C-alpha cells in the first residue's frame, strides 16, 4: 500500500508534505527527500521546510540542491 507521499495526486502529495512540515517528523526524512523532486512547487517547498525543521545533518544535501530550484517559493 502506498502512503500519501507516494500518491499519484499532486494535491495529496502537497498535503502530505504540509502535514509533515507541521510536525517536523524526523522518521519521514527519506520520504521528504523524495518529495524534494516533486513536480509541484508547493510540495517541494513544504518538503524543504520540513527537512529544515527536522534539522538533521542528513537533511542538508537535498536542501543545498534546492537552492538551485528555478521556481523560488
């Protein structure tokens, strides 16, 4: 079974990233890293914010890559 972060619906993925951002849920770091490559800019923004809130050193590389995103949030 796929979770909301793997949904085919951009809106559901965006809501999943938003919810994870609100909780700063460290076990979701891998899912958030995957969402950093989502086609939806708000999903990427929420995933980046969540990774920043988690604050682990493993979160840094995808955040550095996000600095080159052509669609600023």
